[in-house]
C-alpha cells in the first residue's frame, strides 16, 4: 500500500508544478480548514432556504461533527504526513490519517447534495484532490477521510432531513 500511496501522491503532486493548479489547490485547502467552507455553506443554505432552515443547520452541525471525529481519529492513529514531496500548503499538525478536509468535504457533499446544492459534490471532490496536489496527505488518508465523511453523513441523514444522503 505504501508504494501505491507514494506513486499516486507523486503523480498528483506533479500537477502542483503548474502555478495555476497550485493556486487553486492552495485556495481549496485554505477554504477547507476546520471544515470552514462547508460550515459556511450550511449557514448560507439556512439563510436563503427558510423552509428548510433546520435541515441546513443540522447539516452544518453534522458536517462539523464529521470533522471533529476525523480529528479524534487522527490523534489516535498519528500517521505522519508525506515526507517525499514538498508541502505546498501549511498544515496545523503533523498527522495525516485520515484527511479531515476529505471527511468534512464528503459529509458536505452527501448532506448538502441531498438538500439540492448540486455544486457541492464536485467542489468536495476537488477539495479531496487538492490535498494530494499540495502534498500534505497520502492518497489512503484522503480515501479514509472521505469514507468516514460518507459514513457520518449516512448515519446522520435522517436527523438532517431532506432526501436520504
């Protein structure tokens, strides 16, 4: 698995040599810190969709909760960030598994997608890929984070309301 992780990360990180790609990846990384983009998305949804305000707010809470769970797992697993590539974006800690950006992005994609925010899933996928382009996660970190986000969203979908995530 380590060799596959290494090869995939190296290939994705190579796209960061293009300053335009690196700039977009850095911007996505900044926007996703601590799930900020997804929390703001939920608050905006609540503000503009009064009929489903509660569902948007519960979706924001669920997305934030997914992020917190990933941070807890990260503190237990303590896998180090990739050392074989230059990190093109700052990080708030040395641990990489699972990717908290991927966790909150995947949870947001399912929860907000079910509420009709169809632009969120492709943006969430771009967020996940950005973590590889900037070189701060192993691909397995991103996959595990996304799986944790999906699991969290599925478990909380009835609580959020709207269509089943």
